[in-house]
């Protein structure tokens, strides 16, 4: 089982060698010399450095207290999650899986070797607790491809202790700056090594990275939204594989946002190209939904059962629910991992990359956002309006349940279209997105009730066949009916309020 650690650190460089005196840093009682450690790390990447472009590092390191394989995933500037596996001759399967959405079918190769003489200091407080580890690293970098160029430098690294307060790093930095030390221009040793050992021709081609231009046309805005959702899928892939909290839901939302953008903005992006992509996104969302639906149902069933007085709980219902949840969890998790390793999923990622690189723009893409995007959002809202009215007029029961579910799906699409439009249209689009979020939340409560009742019927039948009491299942079923009825009663008032706030 891989170990994961949140790493919060800052890197510095100085024209002077050595480490300034840090005993004056607020909170530091003692600076303890821990000696010099010799580290030897080989970094792996694809031939075209896909991991480096994604700010991910994969290395095999010997020396020090944490020898082994390390995969570092970016969280935010200066913060990374480091996943550790024991030493082996080849890349561990777990780590290879976590980078598969970036690597895909390409081979992982050794690209850089870094040998560092690390002079370590521990900053501790009055109680002897570690506040941070500070090291002076004398680094020798050797490129293992493209001619084997080398580079050398010295840097200072300050890593916050586990569960430490990041504010402490500000105090250390203040002291370092006073001593003439400045933040490093490279985000990592690997980034600096790749830059300084790049072939000369490659170095000449390098140009300063400039921010992307501000969106101007309707196509610019739609593509910015599409690109953001593609990026979200890639960034969430490792989290989903690790079963991180809410990661499945967030990836599913990204797939839905993408698909909704293709459908809502069919006058901007050619649907003969995007519709097949949308079908693949629908497939992925469905596979993600197996796990997400299990999460929702488990949480809901646990909550409603906890709300019941003990006098209304009979039979081993808690055990029955726990068995049901665990069985579904194991099966859905295994299936989802298989989906993310499948050729179909990796082909979808390739397709999205190609679509972003060469978008199938239609003539309206060159139009003004106010005209093209605004029209698309208004069209989506009109469809929501018709479906909500239809649902409220439908008789209670299965027909109304289905109509409300369809209205919820269309409201989600309208919400996502309004989100994409917000940078261009401003407050009106943000207001509509907020209204659609409220509507989908209300209708989502209703749909959850429908799904919980279906699950309760299933569990009740199993319990009855096993000779157990089904009384409590019936009580819970009745309460879910009441929840659904409350949503249906609240809908007309909410819809009237939404209608009054939407511009004509």
C-alpha cells in the first residue's frame, strides 16, 4: 500500500554558499545539525516530458531515510502530495497507474539523474518539536538522454514539518531574504535540471511563457471553458484512482460540463465532431456514476436510519445496509479502476487533446459573446422552463418523478452553459447559474428520494426472504415519500422566484 504525504516546501538560491543563521527566526529555539546525506535519484518521464509539463515528478531515489520510489503530484504552488513506494527495479504498478492519464501508451524512461549532497538542519521549538527541515543541497544533474549534458548548482530548501503552520515558512523566508537569499526561479530540481541540460538547439527555441490572451470572441470563451474541463479530468484522474474524497463526483461533473458545452454551444463547435465525443463522455460519466450513486445512497441511508427513534428500528437493518454498501463499493471501485486503465478512456483523452488543439469552429465562433453565447443560454433556459411546467402539471407518481428528473438534467445543462457564459456576460449569467444550481439541488433531493425508495424496496425484499423484519424499511420508505412530497410542494414557489429574476 503506497504512503502519501503532503509536502509543503520552498526553494531558494543565493550567490553565497552556506546557510544563514536561523536562530533568530520567531519560534525557533534550536537549530540542530543533522549532518550530510548523499542522495541519488533517477527521474522518469516520457520522451516528450509529459510529466514535467504537468508539474509531476516520478523518481527512484537511494540514500536518506525515505529511499524508494516517489511520485509528486501538484496541489498548489509550493504544495505537493508525495506518494512513496519501496525500492524496486521497475516503476511500481500503483505509481504507473497514477500517471497513466498523462503518459497513456508512451513508455516511461529515465531522463535525468540528480546526485545531491544534502547538508541538513532541523529547526525545533522550545519543546523540541520539529518546525521545519532546512537543507543546503549541492546538486549535480546529468541528462540521461540527448547527449548527456550536465549542470551543477547549490540551493536551499525549507520543508515544513508534518501538520505545521505554513505561516512559519514566511518567518523563515523573511530571515533568508535579509541575508540576501532569494526564492528559486525553478519550481523543482527536476525543472531546473531539464532546463540547464537541454540540448543547445532546444535551448535556443525556448521563449518566455506568456499568459494566454484574454477571450474576445464567442469561440474564445467556449474553448476556454472546454479546456478547463479537459484539464480538470486529467488533474482528477490520480485522485479518483486513490479514492480521494469527492474526486469521483468532481470528475463526473467535469465530464458533464464538457458534454453540456458541446450541446449548448452547437453553433460555435461543430456537433458532427463533438457529438461522438459527447457520447464517450456520457459513457465515462455513467461509469463514474456507479461509484457516485453508491456514495450518495450510502450516505443518505445512513442518515435517515440515524434519524429514526430506536423504537422504530427492528431487525439487523444496519448490518444489512452496511453489507450492501461494502459489496457495491468493492465491485464499483474495481470496475472504475479498470475503466481508467482502458484503451477506450485513454483514447477519449487523446480525442479531447486533439479537439482543444484544433477545435472544429463554426462561423458563429467569430461572433460577439453577447450575441452568440447569450442566445444559447436563453435557448437552454427556455427548455428548462417547458420541462418544469410539464412536471408541475403531471399527476403525482412515476410520471411526475420522471418529468422532474428530466427537468433536473436540463437545469444542470443550463447551469453549466451559464457558467461558461459568465466571464463574457457577467452578472446576468452568474445569476442564472446560481438559480439553476438552487433548482438542481431541490430536484436532486427529489431524485435521491426516488433512488432511496428503490433501494429500500430491494433491501426489504432481501431481508424478508432471509426471515428478517421489514418493518423499518417501510417506515423509511414512508419518510422518503414525505420528503419527495415536500420538494414537490416547494417547487412552484421557487420556480416563480426564478422566473421573476431572469431577464427577458
